[in-house]
């Protein structure tokens, strides 16, 4: 987090702490007989909705269509969270603000569920020393932004199952009277995740190529699960920018490995991917890391499963 962002964040927390009584007198958590659940960004919202169904009132903190890596909560967001029953977040550095906010709230009532807590984490594959040059006048010092681990665990369906399990357990803790309901829904979606995993495994067994070029370093868990290799144009945060040296390295890789598709994503600019495609004769396609969905896609009813199925079709076109 940059110094400017840290200063703004401290100011927001100060406002919340000064107005602590107001924050803790936020709207009652229970609406009718539903518990109130806050989620940190779209994928956590989608998973919570799948397990919680009509038994929960869910508020997603990151607005639709917004990339979550650089989002930070407002005093209003923090005040609302302080009155919730349950907070569901990814962890592993995805929400850089979460620990500070939870410490500032200090509510014994709020149950916080870090869904990656029991998932083996993978180190971020790209490092500062390997792919950046501090003496390059175009060097962006925030390129890898200090991420030690790749937080995008949900792109492996088996990790998504573990995250849904953690959400199920959190919902049961917050609302034990509906424990059977949450357990049944978890079992249903667990079966769908198994089927999705099987579909990916079957397809990957027939891929002629194994290398994919992606916009940012989000697909490590998916690649490791199915024997693929990602080469990322940008770091963990999709807002980072590659150096000229990194661009040249990417172009050489695409040519050497005869890569036919450069993948871009929904919530970030495709310009860099398009530039590499023009230089190498490749084409661009969407591969969605599911950090968030646009309003249009939400209105169309897309969710984790439909987007992961679309991602599989894109990989088939690129690699078969």
C-alpha cells in the first residue's frame, strides 16, 4: 500500500474510531429473521449467496464492475460492517485493508471468516528481481506491490470448495438454527465443483499446448491444478504496468512458443495484451479471473460456474 493510500486509510479509521458509538449503533444486523453478511468482493459474495440462499441478507463491499485489489472501504462501509453478524473475505493479501478494519471494529459479535485460512498458499511466481529494473526510467515501483502469495485461490474449483466449506461453517456459527439448510446447499454446490474440476481435467488432458499468456498473475492455482503454465504480463495487481523490458520478454516468449492467444480480462484495460498480439500476430481472448463482474454480466445472470465454463471454452480454443 502506498504512503498516500496509507494516510487516507488511517484517516478513515480515525473517523470511524471517533464516531465509534455511531458505528456500533448502525442498522440492526437482523432483517426479519435473516442474519446480515458482509462480503469483501464479488467471488466471496457469490459463494456466500450460494450457501446462504434466502436465509441471509448479503452486502457486497466492492461495487460491481470495480477491480478489488486497490479498493478500500469508506467510513460508511466500516460502520455498516461493524453492525453485521458475519464478514466473509478471501485473505492472503487480497483485501489489504481487512486486518486493520477488523482490529478497529473490535466487535465481539462480528464473526470474521477468512476463507483461505486452510488452503495451502502458493508463492507469487514473479519476483521484483526477476522482472523489473529499478534503473529503468519507466519502472513502476508498485509493479508487484509486495504480494508474497497469489490470493486467487478460487480459480481452482477444489479450492473454491474449501472456501465454500469455510463459508458454510461461518454461517452455521452465526445462524445455527439453519445449519441443515446451509449443509444441504454446500453439498449441492460441492457436487457441482467436483463436476467442474472433472471437466477441466478431461479437457487439459487433450491440450496440445500448455503455456498461456495472461494479463496478470492470477491463474497460478488453475494452471497448477491442470498442468498448465502461465506467463503474466503484469503482476498480482491488474493495475500494475510492465516495463519495456518485460514487454520485450513477453513478445519473445510468444514468438518462441508460437502462442496464438493473448488473454485479457474483464475489469482491466486490454491495451497491453492487444499491443503484444499486434506485435506477434496472435489474437486476444477473454479469460476472467472472477475478481468481479460488470453490471451487464450480473444482469445476464452470470456467476462463478458460468464464467468458469466460459474460461474452459477459451482455454480449449487457445490450447487444443
